[in-house]
């Protein structure tokens, strides 16, 4: 499984510049579209609300991974690339939450931004682990933090 992930990351990183950047831009545009949709219907169940809020971790996990890969040829130092990917994804999360606050029936949540940033950090830790540059224990430290931020965003 790790070999498959490593191969996929390497193949994407070696793709042409426009493709490497088209993927994170398209993903961010998809997130923008989803956050621009007004809330419809009645109340969600507690479990459905938790899963919905958990989508922040997953969505920004993907965004940070795509950004990290897109930066591969531009930023050689892996630490700088990791910080930049998290900063860009987290910054986009802040902007998107602000945007969401302008949509009828939606609001801006600090805990959603926390979930976005933790999902981004988790992505980079996983990518570094897959590339043989990180330790698995950090993944298991971050997962409970992600779940806690989602729980707080759901029930606070």
C-alpha cells in the first residue's frame, strides 16, 4: 500500500507544471463551490453532523497533499515545502470559512478552520511517512486531535 502511494506521489510530482497545479486549484474550486451552497432541509442526526464536519479533515488532507506535490519542483527543501503546503491550505481554509459566512444558512466556525489545519498537517505527516522521511507515531498522535476538533465543531 505504501509503495502504491509512493509511486502515485512520484508520478504526480513528475507531471508537467500545469497539471501539478491544476489539481490543487480544481480541488480548491470544488471546496469553494460546496461552501457556497446554502444549507437545505432540516436538522441532521448527530452522526451525520459529525461525518459532515469530518469532511473538513478529509478535504484539507487532499488539498495539502496536492499542494505539497505541486510545490515539488519549485521548492526543493522538504521542510519548507511542508510548511508552505500547510500554510496555503490553512490560509485557504480561513478564506473559505469567511466566504461561507456570507452564504444564507451557513456560518463561519473557528473549529472548522482548526479541523482544516489539522487535516493539512496530518496529510503532510502521512506524505513524509510514505516518502520514508517521517515516523508513523506522529500519524497516530494527530488522528485523535483531528477527531477532537471535529467533535468540538459538531457539538460545541
